[in-house]
């Protein structure tokens, strides 16, 4: 059980690292947003990996609820960032 | 033997996930990056299912891969098609790389340390021990709408705020060319009723099995987005007044129920156990509608035509448009 928790948490940390690096490296909005979302997915994965309790044990539902909230907030934040970016583009065009 | 197979499966899943994330973040082509990101979302849904989080698997497949994907794909053309080469100098790149690596190693150590610590008080035990009085038997729904109802109320507020920002900043995308291919329209006619029924099912089943307001709302939004894509000539026709009400009905109902419970039990959102199940279902239904309209508007990327108008002035403006015909009412199935 602990080996799966560890494997998936490390994968989560890997996703977080990949996303963070790309967020800092990119200049354009859309690739940055993608990278930030990858970063967030990493955080979610760490949460859920730690909540996992083995193949025949119910997993801890509290992190599940938190991550569910997180997924919805992430998509809202992405939509907002895209709208801000689009506004900036139109302002630059004028 | 079985355990070995599981281990192989786990390792393959993790490697695929990391590879997809890496290519998403390093590919030169924005369109390809978005497509890879959608694929990563679907893979994540499998990971959630593997880690015994079916609620999340549903949410990720609909929201993380579906709605985000539609949003990002439609945003691609807002940006000039330049290759996403990084223009950072070598020095800065080196600093970023080494800092990220250091942080990753530090986090790995922290997680390793945390996993090997002895268990303290587990929240999950408290969740399961209180489950019979929570009104629902799906522990995730119990956490979301009973124990931590505040979180969910504020989350709805976050979603509303984000959508209000989107509506304030932009008109809805006008350059969008929907496809009117008979194939897509034919498929949509079959899919949309199915999606609506599935959404209702997810909402209902959330009380005792994986599902709930967020998955149901996102599913409904997916149906709306599909309609927009397949019937572009009808997509302008929203009943804005109705849409404004639907957008806030979730929070309104939530607060109303909270205040009502406060008048009885002295605490905001402290449900009476006997009514908890019904109250949760009422809140979830309202939340589903609000989330669906919020995500649809977020996909449109701004105000639909005639949004600002209200009262007589708005009526007049709406009349100068065509007869207002609401997709929400007609279902657009035509």
C-alpha cells in the first residue's frame, strides 16, 4: 500500500515540477496556463495518492472532496485567465 | 502474480502520465499542446479510478478533459500563431531548472517522511462514523455538502466570480465558425438527450454512489456546448434574463437553506439529520443548474448578445435582435 502511495505521490511531485518549470519558462499566456494546469494536476495527484489506502480499503474521502473542489476552481480560473488574456489582446490591437 | 501485474500497470500509468505532461509542456505547437493536455486529462481520470476516487474520475473526464479542453481549444485562435519557444537567457533557464529540481527533491523527501510517520487522528474515521446522520451515504458528497458545506458554498461563489469577470471583460466570441455538418447534427440529436438524462442520473445517484452536483453540472454544460457547436445559427439565441437567474440560483438556494437551518439549529448550514438528505438534494439541484450555466458562459468567453439590457431598455434591444428564443427552453433539438 505504501509503495503505491509513494509511487503516485512521486508522480504528482513530478507533474508539479514539470508544470512549474514550464510555467516559469514560457512567455505566452496559453502555454503558461497549460503548464499551470499540469502543475495543479500534480498537486491533486499528491492529495489522492496519500488518501489511497489499499485495494480493498475505502480511501479517505476528505482529500477527494477537496480535489473535486479544486478541479472546478481550476477550470473557472482557467476561463478567467483566458478572458483576461483575450481582453489584453483586443486592447493591444486597438 | 496479481500484485506484480498491478505494479506493472501502476508504473506504466505513471510513466505515461509524466511523458504526456512533459510533451504538453515542451512541444512547440500550441494546438498540439492543448490536444496533449486533453489526453493527459483522460489519463488522469484513469489514475483517479485506479486510486479509488471514482467521483474524481467522473469529474476529471467531464471537466478536466472535456470542458477545459473545449475552452482551451476555442482560445487557441485568440493568439497569434507563433511557436512557443522560450526566450529566456541560458542563465535564467539554468536557475529555473535547478530551483525546480531542488524543490522537487525537497517535496519528495517531505512526502517520504510524511508517509512513514505514524498515523495521527484520521479524518476519514470521523467521516465514516458520522455518515449515518449526514443524510447521504456517499462519503464524498457527505463531506462536500454536509460536513464542509461552507467550502462548497464558497466554491460556488468562486465559480460565479470567475464567470462574472469573464462576462465583464468580453463580448462572446463572434469569430467562431460552428460546423453544420449533418453528421455532427445527427449525432448531437442523439447525444444531447442522453447527456441531459445522464446529468440527471449523476445528480440523483450522488447521494449514495459516485456522482453529484459538479459532475452533473459539467455534463449539462457539455450538452449546451455541443448544441452551440452543432447548431451555430441558434447559438445566439439565449434568454438572458433566465440565464442570469440560473447563474445565481445555486448560491441563492444554498444561502437560503443555510439561513433557514440557522433559524432552527442556531448554526449556519447545520442540517437537521432527518431532513439532511432532502436539503442536500435541493441544494445540489440548484447548484447543478448554476454550474452548468456558468461553465457554458465561460466557454462562450463573454456576454451573449443583449446581455446588459434589463427592463424596458433591454426589451427594446432584444426586440431589435431576432425574436429571443432560448436554447435552455427549447433544448435546441429542433
